[in-house]
C-alpha cells in the first residue's frame, strides 16, 4: 500500500474521565473508545499545531452510546523527536440516537501531552 501523507495520522484512542451528574448530582465515570484522524499543520520552528477528529463508543454505567470528539493541540518540541504539548478537546456523547441534540452529554476538556515522534 501507499504510505500516508506526512500531514495525516490515523489512530485509535481510549480515555477515562470522572464527572458529577448535573441531574442526579452523583459521581460517575465514562470510558471512551474511538478511531480517528489527526491533521498536522506545517511545523513552525519548534511548534506543531494539530487538529484531531474521532468517532467511537462511550460507556457510562450500563449504557454504550455513540460519541464523537474534536481536539486542537499545539506540540512544542524539546528536541527533534521529544515533545510536550497543550490541547483542548470537545466530546459529545449522543444520548438520543445518531442526531446531536442539547440533551446529549457535552464535555470540554483541556490537558497536556508528552511523547516521542
């Protein structure tokens, strides 16, 4: 097969988060699994901006629902391969089928990342 272009990365994601329900006021947890694409913009010296899109399943309690997310990140390179970064991620868990609505769970997160390329 042909290699992927240098501006595109494909991958899988897994995540866990804790939360307090706005409805029941109880603590809960969600486990997220998905596949997606990461679009890398041209590297600016030691900075690499990126945008990622994922789709998959969210598991909360006994429910499994469709989710999608998007993430914008900025990686800062400490060397040619080692980086640290910051990111903002929006996740939506579809509560009422496959059409997004205001009843769905919405999660806005911020974080840091580190890795080797």
